[in-house]
């Protein structure tokens, strides 16, 4: 999954003189299946050159009483319809 700006684009930012940048991403609710997930952070230049990449920046383990075989879970409103 890629996390992009609201216009489905990356977003520009200024690097401080000391070379440090603090990033924050607020994600909507994600319905993840049980398992281990990691987050990678990749910074690209405006011409899409990779400036840096940090894999496994964050690790999350999801536990559940039961797990689905699906790779992603989507909520839905279900109803029973009587067939003729």
C-alpha cells in the first residue's frame, strides 16, 4: 500500500539545515488480517530519484481470535434476500 497526499501525489517538504525530518502519517482505519506487518519509508526527489529508503521502520503484529484466508478485509452491509 502506498500512502500519498490527498491529491494521490507525494507531497513536497523542506529538509532542515541539520538534515533531519520528522514524518507523521495519519492513516484511516485499516482492516488487516492477523499477522506481522512492517512499514517502509521512501523519500523521492521531484524527478522520482530515490534519495533514501528505510525498510521495517515500524513493525506491527495483529492478533485475532479467528483469521480469514483473505489478504484484505472490507466491511460491507449484508442482508438476506428471498429468491423467487
